[in-house]
């Protein structure tokens, strides 16, 4: 793991695969460990250079004050575009396949709209087309009973690695995810967190910093303007962002493929790694095919900014 300067901040990154291979950039949700090691390795084995990264205020990336972030969702989208362009510079400026999970999926949607020329494909996992807070009337909200159980628990002692890992495992049980996997990932996140101050640990473990961000203007109405091949992956048992959110994204983006994982909740389970990796690699093949058949003289999509 290392850090890369992009858009004026340091972003923690980890790479898999051949440096000269087509690039897949994975935006964390919020840390890079939201993307399973096995998925990164499977994509790399499929001939891709895979780079996963931490969003601001998580992991190895710039950490300032998660309780009062001095940036917006659009700044995080600009981070993704700047990082993609920096990394793609070693490949002659080739556009990048951008993927986001959870809150990282919101970042990826905005990045694809704000800087379309930077990306050749888009994968959105377990996310929704509106900002944190109350959803639109036609979108399913968090499952109330699940949220009540999840947030009724007392916070752990953030200075205690074991307590934090147990807290994560219990939360995964409530959400329908694998408790053992959540325990292991939380311990790794704790090890990578810069200090044990509760706000910083919470930003890494829970991503609560995103509830404090300015996410205006809305971007949902602009999703039909996304012109790159898009894959939407969603767990059918996701109680945090119910599957109707993924379905809405797939309907809005022209030609998007919806992959519903019947036995998944908020994370990508080990049993689904192969299916998700194959779908992402197939998306890249669609991208290559689109590039071959583009009529001569047709320009690449122009940059647009929602709002």
C-alpha cells in the first residue's frame, strides 16, 4: 500500500496485477477494504490492473476532522477523477473503469457525470441514486426494524481493537452479512486507522462522516446522461439500501446491466466473487467493443456537470 497525491490530497491506494494492464479503479466505501481481496485478485488474474483506494478521512488517505468535513461529495468525485487521470497517465491516458461500493457508489455516479471523459466503464455496488438522508418517495428507505437494532447498540471502546471487531461482527449479523468476515475486516481497518480518537475510528468503521457532507446539487435526474457501459450490482437481502435502489439506478442509466445477488446483503460475499468479477470483466469487453464500432469522427462524450 502507498499514497498518491490527487486533487490536492493524499489518497491511500493498493495495486494488484500488471501495471501496464487496463485499469480498474475501486472507490472505497469508505475504506479500500470494502472491496474483498479475492475480488481484486480475480480481476487482476483476468488481465486488469486493479487499484483500490480509501476515501478521505479513512485508511491511509488524508484525515482532518471527520466531525466537520471541509469538503463535499463533489470534491470526493473530483478525487476519483484526478486519481484516475494520474494513474492512467502511465497507460497513455486510457480511460479507466471506475467502481464504487456503498457511499463509494455515490462518489462514482457523480464522478462519471462530472468527468465522463475520464472513464470507460462504471460499476455500482450496493448504493443508491440520492444523497444520504431521506430518499425520494419512489425509493425504498433503510429497513426501519434493522436500523433500530443497529443503532440501539452502545458504541464500543474505540481504543480496543477486539471490541471494535466484535461490534462490527454483531452489526453484520443484524444486516445479514457474514459476521466472521466483518470481524476480520474491522480488525484490519482498525490497524490502518490513524489513531484511536473516536471520530476517526467511527469515520473508518462506520462512514458516518458522509452524513455530514454537502451533496447538492442532486444527480439522480442526470443519470440518463451516462454514456459508458454500466454494471449495477445489488444484494437482494440488502436492508440498508434495499434492492429497489439498485433497480432505479439500472433503469435510469441507458443500457445498464443489473446483477442481483440473491444471497447477498450490503457486502460482496465470498460465494459471489467469481460472478461479480466475471460481470466486471465482461463489462470491459463491452467497452472495448463500443470503442471498435464508434463511427469515424464521433467525439467522445463531452464533460458535463449536473446542476
